[in-house]
């Protein structure tokens, strides 16, 4: 088990990264919101940036799983967030992020996520500032913003729980 000092180092790295990744997500959200439906290419680009930044924010929160005193709370926080993107047993956010970030793997038939090359890599699309549909995967911007904000609020609560633990367990 890690010492309280080792755990505090993880938290010390996490805290500024949390702020940074949240700010990147907010900037991407603002950019997406500014798009008009006739800017199809720019809207798709903004959506891809939004998806990547939202997944990055989730990954930043996932770092808190390394803090054993709050691991179960953080796990519940992530589970609640992921449930918003669950459709037919697949995490649509992860699937879309994987296809964007690992296009080369999917194109060569080596993609490992829930998406499939022949049906999901280049399917029909419906891309508007408030919704992104790419084949079987779709994201509603408003619902994802609410989910992201709830993730942020829960992560701040989890972080505060860790700080409380840290200050009350000086001998651990």
C-alpha cells in the first residue's frame, strides 16, 4: 500500500491537471457551440475535439482511482458518468474517441474497441452543433455537458474526501 506522502504526490499532480483538462474541455465546448449547422466540416472537427477533450477529462478523473482511501467513491463517479454514454452495452464516448485517436488501427482492421471497421469507421453521419451521430454511435451535446459537469462536481467532492482523509490520518 502506498504511504500517505506517496498519495499526496499523486494528488499534487492531479489537481493542476484537473483544472487544465477541464479548461480544455470547456474551450472545446464553447467552440462547438459557436458553430452553425452549415459549417459541416468545421462542426465535425469541433465535435472530434470535444470528444477527445471530454475523454481526456474522464481520464484525468480516473487518476483518482490511484488514491486508495477514495477509490470506491471515484469508481462510482466514473460509473455514473459512463452510464450516460452507454448504449446497447457499448460506451459511445469511448468508441468515438477510439475511432478518432486510433484511426490507423481501425483502418488496418486492428481496432480494439466496440466499433468495427466495416460498419463504423466511415459510416453515414449526422453532425450538428447539438448532436453527433456517426453510424451506431451518437452523442447529445446537452446531455454530455450535464454529465461532464456532474463528473466535475463529483470529482471535486471525491478530492475533498481525500483531503479530509489526508488531514485526519497523519500516522498512515
